[in-house]
């Protein structure tokens, strides 16, 4: 109850254990569980529909926010989660990078990350269009996408501007100067979601003559800790109060918009203290 008697402080919904198990996630990935399924065959999970608990809202990235600080937390959803970041003193940790190999002659596909699904992405989309579709998800803040054309068949020999000598369907695999493009071979680097993130899921049912493969090129290894362990979390506001000399980073040892205390202001400033 909130101070005015609202369920889950007005920032969540009250669910039974059975419902909560159906909504379960692992590393942000939906992983529904049948409550009581671990019990022996003839037992009943007596409390499945009696015990209730709050499931707090986690709106994620929305309203053009640059960092995911909008989650509510606490047993009654009365507290705010603070931004997370990498530990600024550990070198060499990496953002996760996944590859998407795709060949198709038409249609569109959808990508799903941590339970959120994009609008249809055209088979011949550019890297900018793929990036825009992914960043529109509430589960992703920012990604870096590389590649030229998403899913068109490759061209062995480009014979002129946007012209493939061997395959009429592959004309989009040649650029306006008559050079082959990097097709069907995209990489997606997760620059806001830290740590080992779950794989992108592909719905290719609307793609024509498609083969699609998604995999992990680099497993994310950055820490994903509250206020980068360089500040304290004000649970009323969801703001990090950074220790002296630390400020907002980009999770990559530079200044950024995470508000996570993940970068040092300057070593000279510290030495002068
Ligand atoms: Ca991963």
C-alpha cells in the first residue's frame, strides 16, 4: 500500500505467485515458469493463488530518456532504481556485440530484445533504419549498428551503378558507383545495456526466401552496478549521488549521459584534494 492506500504505491500491480511466475524473467528475458512445477507430482502449490506480491513497473527507455532509470523497486514499489554503470577502474571490459546474417529477396522481419519487439524492418533496410527500430524499444537505450544492406542476396560481380551482373534480385547489393555493398552481414553493439545480454530473437516469417542467423560475436563483460559503485543511490529520486571526483559516464570511460558516476572528473582534480 502507498501512503494514500494505492496498491503497490501506484507504481506496480498486485499479482498472485502463480501470475508472477508466468511473468518471470531471467536477465530481462521472459522466462515463464509454472508455479509449483518443481513440486512432486501429487503435491499442490497451495499458496499459488493466495499469496500476492507487487510487480513494479519498469517503463524502461521512453520519452527520449538516455538512460534507464525509470524502474520502480522495493517490496511495495515505493522506491526508484538508480542508473547503473561499469566500474571505471577495470580496463578491457567490453560491450556485447551480436551479428545478424540474413539473406532474403523481399519482405520484412522483426527483432525482439528482452521481450520487446520492433516494428517490421524491411529486408533491404540500412544500418540507420535497423538502429532506429531497435532504439525505439523500451528495453534498449542505444546500439551501434554496422552493415550496408540488411538482407538482400550478395552480388558476385557488380556491372554498373546499382546493377548486379549475375542476379537481378541482387541489384541492391551494388552501390551507385558499381561497387559491392556489405549485405546480409550486420553487427549490433549494445552500448547502453551492459553485461552479457540475451540474444536478439528474429521473426522471419514475413521474409521471402530467407535464411537468418543471429549469434554473439562478443559477450558483454562490463559490470552493470548501481551508480558504478562510485556513488550512493537516492531511492526517493532515483538519482546517484556521486562520490567526489566522479560524474556521469557513457559506460566506456568517457563523459556521457548515464548519470551513473562511472567516470572520474580528472586525475589532477583528485590529486589536488
Ligand atoms: Ca550475450
